[in-house]
């Protein structure tokens, strides 16, 4: 794909034809910046960029923007996650400017989980824009150099724009059209929902390829290693939009408890190896939730290390 | 219609307990249909309150009346002669009726007897569900006649979100995902191609966000 449009390191690596590797860190439920810095230290040499989640599962946390600034000050490459749940278009545009003022060059546009999952069940949600419209907004700010209201932006933000895609959510027949819609809105990279059902993912990729979508967007395959059979069952039954095949639960349950974590890592490594061969997969997004120390092992065992110097 | 639900009797007692003569005022429109504030509910509530205050040893005059509409001056005028006989009115109309009654009987306290919930329809006896949030700029033409603003938990205009699972919304297995319904409807209308049309950023100034709204129709004004 063509020349990089932004100073994003992730964009440069992807456009140079390398497989990209990203991971994510959740900010702490408090003010200690070391919590985020320590997680970043564990993975920084094994990934190209680090997502910072935005009050994930609607639990109030240290904000994504401030956490991204901490990473930036460490010389790392953050991806600012932004959900449309908590901020209206004034606040979203304002935070985009704030991030850009620290030369944060990547952003992931999301809707966000409903607040009823978190610690402020009685709160309002905003949803002034949806995730597609947030993609449009940041592209408009970058490419036109204008606010939504039409005025010029002095030194417009220069963001590489991403979004999530869930190949496993329902209804399946609109999963690929939905990707096409995000591309039409202006998305440049996609991080997918955790992939456990590789057959279904392959089918989604095939349909995306048929429509030429994999030529228009960088798709990073999302992976979360399972720590135990219990976690696999929980993800299967409790987490909306998650597709965990029975065989996977069985495989984990089939090994002794103390070996299940290692089995989970092995499964993740095997999945990446298979996905590396899949046409259209341009990289990996490894979400090792509160298990960041395992990211280096996964990246090394899959031959994705060392990372390119961009 | 406007759907309301009964307030707990304890809350109503708290509202009226310091008065001696109250009028319970029902409404013959929406709240009658949703069985929260019609003539029947006025009667039931009046009996319950009478028994309660009798047991408390408090003498309380509790009268019943149900108007054709409380959101209409013409009908509210029907109690003009008797309003002074009471030291409070307990309205079982929706929030609109309660306020309109209070505006007409300015020196009398008017209390709400129901919680006004939403604009919805009767799915079956005893089950009412939301259908509209009066956003002021109806989008149903492009969403297969299903409203994502009132029926999607995140009012997403380009849905569904990643939480839609087996046709259900991420917030509850009891709730159908609005975007699932929209996709199904577009399919049955043979209009699934429309799904890919990006819905532009919405102008919410006609919604609650724009401040209290009014409709002025000079063509029908007298
Ligand atoms: S689009 Fe607006 S006016 Fe139309 S049904 Fe939905 S909330 Fe009501
Ligand atoms: S699951 Fe469906 S109804 Fe629920 S928030 Fe997501 S798109 Fe809206």
C-alpha cells in the first residue's frame, strides 16, 4: 500500500510490508503512573505500538490520553483508544487535539461497552457520535484540517486511524459489509476481536479479500492467550460477541490445571503461525490481559522478533 | 402512546401525608391504556390510601376524578369549580398532565402518582416497550422502520456494535438488538445494500440536547 500519510511508526512499518505487532495496556484504577509504565516496559521491545484502553468494560480508570502521554514520554508509540460512550463531539475533538499536541499519532475509534458493565451503572451515556462517525471525524480533522463545525484547525492532528472489527458477532452476513463501511468512513487499520475460531475468521477474511477490502486496510489479527479452562468457559459463555469453540475449551481442560496457562500460550502461538499464512493478515494485536509478561514469549516463538526499526 | 408505571404506594403516601383533602385525578388517555393512571387505577389507589390513613388514625378526605385528558386546558377546566375544595391534587397522568394541571391550578400543590417512562406500545397485556425518543428528526426511512435511537442501548446510527450476540443486545439476553432487527428487516425488504450507506453525523439539536422544544403551526392556529 502507498506512502505513509502520518508520522506514525505503526503506519510506516505496515506500509513497508512488515507484519505489525501491537499489544495493549489497561490503565490503573488510581493515579500511579508506574502501573502503566511497568506494563509497557515488559512489552516495549516486542511490539511496534501499544494500545491504551479507554475505561474498558466501563470501569472508571486513569484516562487513556494521560496514559498515552506517559508512554510517549518513555519514547514509546501509543495508540489512543477512544470510545464514544463518555464524550460528545466537543470533548472528542478536543481530546484529539490534546493527543496530537503530544505527537500521539495513532488512534482507535470505538463505541465502548455499555456503562451497565462498569462501576457507574446509573450514569448517562453520550453516544453523540458512533464509532464510524468518530473515524470520519478524525479523518476530517486530519485531511481537511477542519473542525466538524467548519473552522480551520491550526496545526491539524496527524493520526493513523484505526478501528475494531468483530468477525464473530452477529449477524454474520453484515460482518464484511460492516468492514467495508468502516473503510468507507476512512479507517486505515483494523484490530480484530480475539480469534479462537480460526475457520470462521478465515471465512471472514476470504469474503473481505473477494471484495478487495484487504488491499484497502491493514488487518491486525487479535489474540488473547487463555490462562485456564475456566477463563475459556467464561469467555465462551459470558463475554458478548466472543466465539470460543468447544474443542479449545476441551483442549485446555484436558491438561492439568498448573499446565493450562502454558497450553494457552501454545494455542496462541499456533494460531499466530496459522494466521501468518493467511492472505490479507498484516499483523497481530496481542491482548494479554494482566499477563503482559507473556507477550515477549509469544512474539519470539512466532518469529516476529526482532521488530523492524521503522 | 406515553407509557407510565405506578409509583410505589410508600412514595405516594410520603407526598400527600400532610394534607387533609386530596383529589386523585386520573387521565383517560395513555395512562388508561397502560393501566397506570386511568379511572380504575384512581379507584384502587384511593381505596388503598383510605385504608392506610384510617389505620393511622388520620382523617383524610380522598376524592376521585378522571378527566378525558390532562394535557388539554378544555378538560382541565372541568375541575375549576371543585379544585378549591382540596388542599392538594394527586395526578395519575403522565408528567405532561401533572405539569399542565399544576400550571392551571397554580396555588395548589400537584403531585405525580406515576413514573412516566417512555413512548411505546403494548406488546401484550402487561408488557409495554419503548419505540421512540422523540428525537425531532425521524430516521426510520433509512433503518427499515426500526428506531436505533430508542431501541439500541447506545443509539448507534451505524450499528450493530460488537456486543450483538445471537440477536440479543450486550446489555441483556432479554433485549433484542435493534440493529439485528434492522438488518433482518432490510433483508426482507430486499434492501440489504442500504446497510452500507454511512449514516451521517446526526444533528441532535432537534433532540432534548437543543433545549425545550416547541412546534408552532401557523396553518392551524386560530
Ligand atoms: S428516529 Fe427519532 S422520531 Fe423517529 S422513532 Fe426514533 S426517536 Fe422517534
Ligand atoms: S447490541 Fe445492538 S442494541 Fe445493543 S448496544 Fe449493540 S447495537 Fe445497540
